[in-house]
């Protein structure tokens, strides 16, 4: 797995965490955008959890080995 791919995976993981936090914020302070933000908060949280899960599954499938470390230092 090359370095560019791992960078994108970490960016998607950060996006997932941000979406989860935004969903939690909307759940706590639901009146910020109007009366009915619960549905938006739930969908935002689920999408964020999905992105985090996708990152974890991809890292588990492709662990970085020592040979990849030495090849990426060129």
C-alpha cells in the first residue's frame, strides 16, 4: 500500500470522526437549525461511523510491513 493511499485513508477517517462529532452536536443542541434536526443528526452520525469502520477494516486487511517501509523511503 503506497503512502498516498494511506494519506487518503487517514483523511477519510478524520472526516468520519468530524461527522460523528457534528451528529452528536446536533443531537445535543437540536434547535440550532430548527425544530427537527434529529433525523439529520442520526444520518450524519451513521455516515461518520461507516467512514471510521471502513478505515479500520482497510488497515486491518493491509498491515504495513518492514519491506514496505524501506521501499517508501526513496
